[in-house]
C-alpha cells in the first residue's frame, strides 16, 4: 500500500459543472479500483492525495500526470504506508453556486474539512495541511496560535 | 442571303454591335448583346440622343465628333453605370468601346459603327493587382524600416549558404565598410573558438533543411568579442526544398555574463552552505523543503529523498513533532519567522538540542524560506553543569559563613574563661619583676584584641547576609539614636558630643540592618580614633545632592589619616590605619561593601591631626 501526494495547476479554470462531473467520474473509478484519498481545488490550484495498491496507483498517477486538463504536476511524496487514512475518495472546492452541492456525495466545502486523520504520520499530516494551505490560502486554513516550542 | 448570315452572326456575337445612321444618329442594327448594355430603348429608328439608355452625355458628344471628323475613336475600359433595376443595385461595368465612321462607297460619312466589348472582369483584376502592388510596396517599406531599426541584425542566406541580405546593423556592429565581401569576412569575425562549431552547425542545418538556434561570439567594431544569439528559419517553396534562410542575430552578451555571474554566485553560495557545519535548508513558498546542505546528510545519515519535503519533522523528538508541525504551518500561512528549540535525532540515534530558525525571503521570484538548525546541545549541557557548580558554590559559601559565625561565637566562651582565669591569676599571684607587669598588660591587650576581632568577624558574617535585606523607608534619626544608645558607654567614656542633623533629608529607603551597620561603624570609628588632645565632636548630617540624591556625612575632629593615592585600598579587610588602637580592621571594609552593593559610593576626606569626613552617596545617579 502506498500513497502519493501531488500539486498541479489547471490549464484553465474549471466550472462548477466540470468539477461535479469530475467528482462523479473519479468517485466511480476510484471506488472500483479501491483508491481512496482527497482532492483540493481552488482557483486553478490542484492538490491530491491518493492511497491504494502500488500496482494500481503507479499507473494511475502516470495517467494523471499526462492529463491535459492540468500542468506543472509536482509529485511531493510517494511512500509505503501501513494503512489507509481515508475511507473513500472525496473532493473539496468552493462552488460558485453553492446550492445543490451540499447534498452531493463525496463533496466537501474547504471550510468544513476535518483535521488530517491521526493515522497519518505527523510529517504526512503536515504535508496535507501545507497543500491545503497552498490551494485554499491562509484564510481557509485556521492555524492555531503558535505555542512556545519548548513549552 | 449573305447579308442574312452576316446579320445572324452579328446578332449572336458576344460583343455588342450597333449601327447609328445619319447625322442625327438613329439606331440602326442593334444586336442582343448591345441591347443588353444600352437597354431596351435601343430600337431601330429611334434617335440616340432621345433614347440614350445608359450612354452618358460625353459619349454622345464623342459620337457627334466622330461623325463630323470621320476619325474613329477607341476607348479602353470605359466605365458605364448599369442602370439599377428593382432586383439589382446599379453596378459599374467596363467596356472597350470602338466608334467607327461608316462611309458608303467611299463617300462622306453616313453613319457610325459602335462596338462594345465587356472587359469588366479584366479591369477589376487589373485594379486589384494595382491595389496589391501598392499594398506590397507599403508592406515592403514597413518591413525595411522594421528590419533596419530593430536592434537585431537580420539576414537572409540562400541555399548555398551565401549571404543574400544583411541589415545595416551588421555594418554598424562589425564596423566593416559597405563594400566588404560578406561571405569572406563573416566567418573570420567569429571567435576562433566558436568558428568551427558554428560553420559546422549552420552547414548541418542547411543540409537538413531546418532552422537553427545557437550562440557565438562575433568581433565588434572595437575588437571586442560579444556573445550573439543566431536564430534562423528556412523559407520553404516546394516541400522540403528550402531556398532561403531568414534569421536574426541578437546581442546577448550582458545577459550571458549576468547569468554566468548568477550561476557562479549560486555555486559559491551552495559551496558555502555545504561547508558550514550546521543544518542549512531552503523551502518553497508552500513550505516544502527543496534543499538540504551536505551537513544535513552527514548529521541525519539520510539522503535528500529519504528526508523528503516534510521529513524533517520525523527527526524531532516524537513528543515535540506535533507542536513543531503546527508552528511551521502557522509560519507558512502568516509569513512569521519560525524559531524553536527542539531535540533532533543524529544518525546514531542520539538526540541533540537544536535551535531551528527560518525566515521568509520575499522578492520578485516569490517567497522562499531559508532555515538553519544550530546545534546548541553543548551550550545546553554546559549551562546545566554551570548551574550545578553555582548551586554548590553558593551552598559552600553559606556553610563558610555559618562556620565563621559559629566559630567566632564558640570561641567567645573560652576567651571569656581565659580572661576570667587571667584576672583570677593576677588577683591571687604576685609579680615582683616589673617586666612581668609589662607582660601582664600585653596579655591583657592581646585578650581584648582577640575579643574585638571575634566580635567583628561575627558582625561581618551577619552583615554580609544582611546585604540582600529588603529596602524600607527608614527614619534616619531613630536609627542613629538606636545606634548611639548601643555606643552610650563609649560616648560617655570619651566625653564626646554627637550632633545629629537630618532636617534636609529625614528619611531613606534602605536595608534596616545595613543602615544600622554603616552608622555603627562610622560612629564607633569616630569615637575610637578621637584625638586625646581635644574633646571629640562628631557631626552627622543628611543632605540632598544637586541631583536630588540623598547623602550622609559623618565628620569628626579625631586623629585623621594619611590617604593613599588609590582610595580603595583604605578599606581592605584587616587593613588598619591606626595599629595602636584596638580593632580588627574589617569595619570600613564592610561599610564600603554595603554601600557599593546597593549602588552607591563612599568618599573620604581627611587631614592628619584635624579629623576625617566620610560622605556616603547612597545612590549614584
């Protein structure tokens, strides 16, 4: 079992409809291939964490990298993990028209994202926090006031 | 019969034919084509002047003149405005018109023959060609202005690689005369180190029919070789058969030098970072580490890939990881500098204390983070050792104080016993020898001095402890009177007068024990070192200095003393000014210590045989 985290830029902004189509299709495909994870999208910024068997994930990431809808794909990490941290595959983005999205399966509003699951190592959880910050900006990510390091 | 055939032919000719008869010019024969031009009005027998159709007035004039002069007339591409019908807008048509006078049997002119051939299509094509030529000239001029004003040198080579055209900038750059043989000179102006490469590359590109893009040094008019970028593309006429290459030379010398300097600077910085025995790293705007210096690898025993963009967190002591990660995300979100003290795992598994610091650099290339982890483990340990030693020393010091105090206290009783025994001995035994009398006095004196020394030692220890006593607002008069009460015996014995004047500054915020100790020492000294020739007078005054700071003076009319050059040496412990007067020599030392430790200083003025004045500046402003 491995997980892969990458960031990329959409070549053009994605509409609500395109995002919803992507959500439906990826959810179906990922469920059938037993791939779980989360995708963040905002203003053309994309970040995704996917987890699954290496035999599935490696060709999948290869395909993702060649997808013409985005460019500047930067693989941040690819490593073995002991267990999954996500129960399914979901997507988080700000729809332009929020009506109807709330009920959508696998859709999350960026403000409603939970803390990274505790099954992730602290280094990996920090990476999820950082890509979320990079995609949604500082406003969407509530950072706690820093405590003194030696407290 | 022949005429009928001729008429048929004329009727169906694609050109318009008409005859105009008589001086008044009536339509005669008009074929279909001509009728299509002039209009249906052109019917045989009608007057042209009354039914001109589309024939304009000027052509009617010309007809009259041809008739009269008998000279034929030809008009090329004569413009006629076709009448507008309801279905079609009026349009321009062009006709070659011929007017031929008709002479019957060589006689005078009896009519006119009118030919009209439609040349509209040819004329329009001609006009288009003309417009195109104008446009081409315009574009050509523009292109020339452009090629001759851009900073680049533009050129055209033919299929054989010979220069067909080069813009004037080439001559400005190289300083060559306009008569220069370009094909011979150009290769010679290329830097010798680049020449072979460039000739080979351009040959190869021409042979392959492709463009090229390379950099080389060309000699400028001042003899300096400058870096140029040469780019050219083939002009393809037939497939894969280029006949020309068009290209431009751009001077990139400064950019190249700059990027060379940048590369050098970057290599030097990297070398510097790799030479420092500290963990140095940089991170992207998103907070992912993209560079670790060499020492990081040595310290952690991990490669860059093993560490990864966030792997440094794993190096920290597990209990500190969550806090470190949270703070890093906070710094990335806000841009605030990162700083923390963490234990970091070395390659051998030992955790050492490090200060991790990172700051954000924001410039035109966007924000980046620069960080360093400084090993402070040794300092950390040293501080712990020092703290332990300090604690031990403080304890030892306390023990010593206690010992001295206890010892002086414990010695008092034997001394008391000794004195009692000695007094008893003197009372019961009788000494004949006058020298023995003297010895008795000396023993007596020695015993007294031992007593005083013990007392003062005990007082020293007590006062040392009192140095750090809390300050409180004290009434000077009540403290002074309390001290004098203790010295009542000495005052009476010496018959001394003590004047107290605290009106100017009646109170002082000071340690109570300290103030009492200072007063006691100064007053008892003044009494002790009194001049036997006169009655002692001690004056105690409190003042406010010019800066508003309280002072105290104690003036006596005693023996006085010779002050050495270095005033501090007066008050060293056991340093006695008047050995013939009893005392341990610790009193003034103690006074001075108290005053300086509370931020003031002691001044002394003295004249031997007249007296001494001590001035205490309680607090130095």
